C-alpha cells in the first residue's frame, strides 16, 4: 500500500518543521500533523508543535499540504515560519 499525496505532504511538513526548529535552537517535545476526526475541520491539516508543554499550532489547507509532497514552499512555508517565530 502506498501513501497518498496528503500523507506524504504531512510527513514532509513535519520533517521541515523539525529541521527549522533545530536550526532555530528550539527544543521541542513533539511535532504532529493531524487531519480528520473531531480535532480538525474537514480539508484542514493542523501542524502541532509542543514546546515546554505548550501546544503551538497552525492550520493548513489539505490541498496545500498535498502540494508539499516533494518540497515545502510558498504560503505553507511562510505559515510554518510564522509559527516557529512565535514560539
């Protein structure tokens, strides 16, 4: 079974967030990309970064996450950068 474009995008975004957090010297407990279920609205992927027990998150459009299957760029990249700057 192969991964969907959304699943690949979520993995790419989590890896990108990890790299940027490490580059900024921010110690984090976890990084999660959540979609579906009661936590997120339809067509939304929530990137959640836990730092010092505090949850920090940004909501991304599922279509934009699918577009990040190979590289994180554009508006998604800017939203993740803003999240990290706010931590």
